């Protein structure tokens, strides 16, 4: 056998191995990318379903002039359990963090706000507000004009 025949066969084998390694690397990268894209799409769908199943309503919003306290009662009317820690309060378009009382069904220690339960909030406001807005964790909001 001549040396020329071996070099052609050896070169072909090396090229075949190189193409095989390149294809396997490309397949792995594209497979992982597709899996991450599917996971992200599934997470977006889950968040949309959670927003669709979330509903809140303000049942009471009163301001006490003598104490400067705004009292707000909000009911979880959806089928999603919510976290009290991620509820935001805006009074006249100003974000408020000075919530002095934050109770779910009379319990100030819980962070879980179940469907049908009432969240009671009290916060100090320097002047009578015109409106209050409550935003829940999934981004569902309700506004009450006082």
C-alpha cells in the first residue's frame, strides 16, 4: 500500500471526527437554548395565570382627621393566595412605607393572605388624601377615591 492512500484515509478520518465533534457541540448548545426558552415561556404562562386568578377590592377607605390616620380594608376576592409583604400602598400617587398596622383577618404576624380574607391597613398621612391605590404581588391593583 502506498503512503498516499493512508494519508487520504487518515485525513478523511480526522475530518470526520472534527465534523462529528462540531455537530455534537452545536446540538448540545441549541438543545440547551431551546430548553431554557421553553422554561421561560412556561414561567410567563404561570405568571399570566396567577394574574388572571387574582382579584382584590377595597371595602373601606377612611381618613381620620383628628389622628391623621388612613384606614384601608382590602379583600382578596381571587383564588390566589397572596403575600402581605409584597403589597404596595400609594396615597395620592406617593408610595407609602409607613404602615403602622398590617393585619390579615386580625392576625398581624402572618404574611399569607388567603382568598376571602380581609387585609386591614393603617398608615399615617399628613393631610386628607384624594385617592388610595393598593397593588398586590402579581401586579393587580385597585384604586379607591376618597
